[in-house]
C-alpha cells in the first residue's frame, strides 16, 4: 500500500498546471524514509534462509549424518507359562529388577485336581484298612497269649498228673514185688511140707499158682511204670500220650492257629504299608504337579529395568501371552535411520560420533550392525521396517551417568570420513549453534 501511495503521489505531481505542484503527502514522505530499512531486513532474512538451506544441503549431501537416531537397548520378554489370573505388585515401568527375582505369579483356579482327590481317597482308605488290621492283629495276639497261657497251665497240670501216676506205679511195683516175695517163701515152705507128706497136692499146687501170679503182677506193675514214665517224658516235651484225645490240647492248637492268622495279618499289614508308601509318594508328586499347573511364578530373566507392563493384576491371561518386558541396560546401542546412499556406503566398524539432542554431550563409537529389520523386535524401540537402519556401538555410553540407560533419548549420528574436514566441522558447529543439529 505504501508503494502504491508513492506512485499515485508522483503521478499527481507530474500533472501540468496543477496548483498543488511540488506538494508531497506526509504518508508518502514517511514511506520513502522507511523503504531502505525494510529492504535491508528482507534481504537479511532471505540471506539467512538461503544460508541455512545451504548449510543443511551441505550437511545432508556432503556430510553423512543420520536422519533419526535414538538410544536403544534389547529387551527380554516374560510370557505367561500357563492360563490363569495374574497377581503382581510390580506395575510401575522403570522399576529395577534382578535376574530370578519374582515380579508376579499366575494362578489357575480351574486346575484339574481329580487325580489328587482320587489319590487322597485311596490313601485314606488304605490308612483305615491298616488301622483296622492293626487292631485285629492286636486282638489276635491277645487271644494267642490267652491260649498259650491256658496251654501252659494244661501242660503243667498234665505233667504233675503223670508224675503222680508214675509214683503210684512205682508203689504198685513195690507191692507186687512184696507179694512175689511172700509167694516165693510160701511155695518154698509148701515144697518142704509136700515132700514130707504134710501138705496135700492141691494145697501145694495153689501155692505154686500164687507164686506165678505174684510174678506176673510184678511184671505188669513194671510195665505200667514204664508206660507212665514214657507219658511223663512226652508231657514234659509238650506231647501228650493217651487214648481218645489229641497229642496236644485244644488250647495249644488254638494258639498255633492264632499264630498263623497273626502272621497272615502281619503280611497283609506289610503289603498295605508298602501300598501306603507308594500312594503317599504318588500323592506328593501329583500335588507338586498340581501346584505347577495351578500356580506359576513370573521371574525376571535378566538384570535390568521393567520396560513395559502389559497385564494388570487380576487379569486373565492365556499361555504364551506377553506380560512384561525387561530392559537390558548392558546392551545399550544407538539405532539410526540413514539414507539409501549412506547405507550403501557404510561398512561395519566405520567410526561414528553420536550427539545427544539439546545438549553438547558426544560419544564416539563404530557401526556394529547394518539392517535391523530381522532383529527389530528384540529392541525396546523397534526400528521402522521401511527405513535403512543401522546400529552403533558406543563404548563411552556405557560409562555415562546421564545417558547410560536413557532409552528413547534422541540425537544425531555423524559418520566420520567424507566431508569431515575443517569446512565440514565448521558447518556442523554452525548448525549446532543455530540449534539445527
């Protein structure tokens, strides 16, 4: 508008015969005075923009600089080993964790415990059967003790009875021997009298017959004594001789039968004890498996920082679902996106410098990997698949207190080599001074 006013004023002053010849409006005079300074300002701004464009063009074309660079590190995932409900108190990303430390648990309320229940029932039934057999064995032992006591009492009485019979037989033998002696004496006197004719033949024959009877009674008494002596010796050994009864008393036979039944019961008890041990071991193993199936601990696989928490406490998760990711600060690298031209010219081991954005901190290193598409998921910040990505290893970054594990912090990677003479460093310094780096 000021330029148009000046032109209109000049046209009016050029009209012939005008009474106002030589008059200039005040607004026109002010615009004429300000015109050089505005042109100078516009020229300066244009020159600055051209300079910035030239610097940027030089930096991007001549000097190899990354388009995007970020401090990155590998992560380790913690996945659900089973279906269940997550219970964890660790929900704050950035928390420091140690390898093997528990960061939560998973509980499955629907775990199949039918096998554990069946084994518990079998174990309890076996225990009840063992207790019943143990009580039965105790009763049988008591009955055997009573039978043995009765048998011992019978043995003592029978031995005493046989001893008395032996004594009676000995007395009978002594009497028979005495009668035999009398009969022999009577027969001797009768023989003398019969020889002199003082005893009749019949009387003499009776005396002889009496002697023979006395002799046979002595023999019978001796045999009776021998028989009773044999019975006594057998009774002392536990065998009883006689007619119309067994060789041992019924109480002793009862004790033997009870002994056999006790041995059978004890064998059954031993079998049940082994069965109970087997069931107990199976139950313990099955309970252990049930605990493993119903509860699982979530442990940090490495030392680092908790990067992401993808499941809240109380949430039902499926087996294999990713729950946490742990940042491994010992694998800190810088991932950068470069142009296709720079990517094709780079080589592993090429020296680089990484400058943290908004600061003067720089770290030296080398290119450690070209192309990150196949390993991008292992990084905390996944590189873009459609970009040419490189990884830079910086030894000084591991020792830095400010940037050692500052994953996500951006910056610029400068690839040493072409364009890094004095001019390149001057241009880089100017861009850094202007805040363009």
